[in-house]
C-alpha cells in the first residue's frame, strides 16, 4: 500500500471515529468555553492565507488546508 | 415524551445562538456583520535574498440574513536575489549561485465570492485572478459545509481549479500552461465541553509546465541545463488540528499535524504547537513553534556528474531539508467593532533536519515575516 493510500485510509478511519463520537453531542448550553476567542478553530484568515502561501513557496510538501487561491511565481 | 420546562427551553434557545464550531473571535457585532480587513506583511530572507511586501484588503457585505458577497485584493512587491543553481567551488565544496539583487516583481491578485447559508448548509463560490510579470493565474473554487448533531459536527468539501501561465523575464510573452485541481474534505468535531478536533484530507493533481524557468542545474561533464520536472504531479495530504482549553492555566493549547506525499518522491511532515491566552483588557496572545521536515524529490541532485536522462532539478525547495521556527501574535480588540492583530514568525531551514534524500548545507537560510491586520465588523 502506498503512503498516499495509507493517508486516505487513516483519514477515513479518523473521520469514522469522529462521526461515531459525534453521537455524544455536547449540548448547546455546555459550549460556553468553546465560545471563548481562544477556542476559535479557524485562525485569522489573512494571517493563515499569508503563512500558507509562504510555506507553499518555500517547501516541497503539501497540507490539507482547504481550497482556493491561485498560484504565483514565488522564488 | 417528557415536557421541557420553559426555563430550560429558553436556556436552550439562548445557547443555540452561540457560534458553532467555526466560531470567529471578531464576529461579535452580529451573526452576519459587514466586515473590512486590511493587512500589511513584510517577509525577508537572510543573506540578502528575497524581500516581499504584501498589502491585502478584503470586504464582506451581507445581503439579508443568508447571503454574503466577498472581495479580496492583494499586492505583492518582491525584490532581492534568488538561488539559480549550484556549482563546484574552491576545494571541491559546492557553492550556491544566486541571481543579482535586482530581481523585482509586482504581483496583483484578487478574488470575488458569494456565500449562501441555508439552514445547516453553507455554500461558497469564489473566482480569482493573479498577475505578475512572469506568471498569471485564473482560479475558481467551490466549497460546501454542513452542520450536524446540533452543530457539534461540521463536514466540509471543496474543489478548486487553477489555470496558470508561466513565462520568464527573458521571454515574457512565451507563457507555458500549468493546470491544478484540488479536492478537499474535512470534518470538524466538538469532542467535549473543552476541546475540538478537525481532520482534513486534500488531493491535488497538476499537469503541464511544472518546472521553474529561472532554475538551472550544473552538469560537471557538460555545463548548465535548464530545470526540467515531470509534467504531472499528484499530491496527497492529511492534516489534523486539535484545540483544547486547559482550565489549570486558563489557556488554550493547539496542535496541528500534517503529512503529505507525492509522485515526485517528496514526503513531508509538519507539527505546530501553540499556546493561546486571553488577558484582561480584551487582549489575546499566542505563541508557539513549528517543525517541518521533507525528503528530496527522486530527481533532485545538488550537482550532476553527467547529463541526466529524465527529470532533473537542483531547486533547494525540492531538496531534503527541515526547519524549525517560532511564531507569536497579539490581538487587541480596541472597541466592539475594531481590532488590531500583530503576528510574527521566524524559521530556520536546516538540511540536517531532513527526513530522507539529499541536500546541501549552502542552501540553509533563515526567513522571517511580520504582519499587521486591522479588522472592522459592523
């Protein structure tokens, strides 16, 4: 099995576990802590976009961070 | 069925109004506010190499309760020197040959988008353009999100298509085509009252001219050749993000791990750890570190003894290397509608941190970036 196939299988297993875990729903009135600013799962959009573009221009690897954004002739 | 008390029903209704798993810190003015962001970024590399100044502005305009229009503009001003090839130096030690310090480019990019929220579903369509002297790009992306389990789970899928043209300063009108398609799927899950996890997977397929027109390779028996890479690239990446609030230190801890592989032979891994804390006076601070490692591409070599038969490149980004960096930031909410954010990152690239393959020490360098963002919500 190639590393790519292993990554896909690993992600599928984690997603399945998450879906199962999702059955134990945290009730809305229990989400006070999750609503704190430090618990924002998404970092500020501009900062994230610029950092990902820098990593993409200076590294040969990839990350699964969402779609969108055109290429550049970055050196 | 058991009856729900009016008090519990009211509490539930109020709690349901809390943001879901994709909560944003600056969205306080309302569920669907007007928004304007402006960012300035300074990027620089050690050794007199590249300097980049970025100005970015974006706006979000709500239309009714369910629709939003988005616009984004970016300008990059790039200058400095960039590595071209490696050559044997005095004493047999390999040395790096750079462009002159006069490389200059001005990139302008923008995108517009429309976002619709219907019940637990969200759909975002974006169209973007980018243009610089030797590179142009036109791209389209479509993303969908759906909340499940009373917003405990968010499923996201996305597709993007990018049609790029690559030329060089020597032949600015001779564009080569490069096409890229990205497929993305992710799940964000509330684990418990104090933690969240997001798992995502992305597959990218690129074809066309994937070489760098400015890079050369040094062949000891015959001299210089142009960089030549395979005309197809398939990349697969998985990323896991875990965020937990720790009452003992009144802070949140975040870990992001990524793995990727591609058909060029590059395997990479990254781990980022961050500490985030709110301080009195509407301050939010964060600090952390990022480790990255990759193996070299199958066709990479710092130097070639004889003319290579197939793909060949000495691009330092396709070498085996790793990096370690630190990052920090601070956000101050000036008023309920305005906030300012300052962030910095400094990274040390080191061949000794590679996870396989080959690389050379002369490619090591340090880069840093600093950015300031002003954010308004109404």
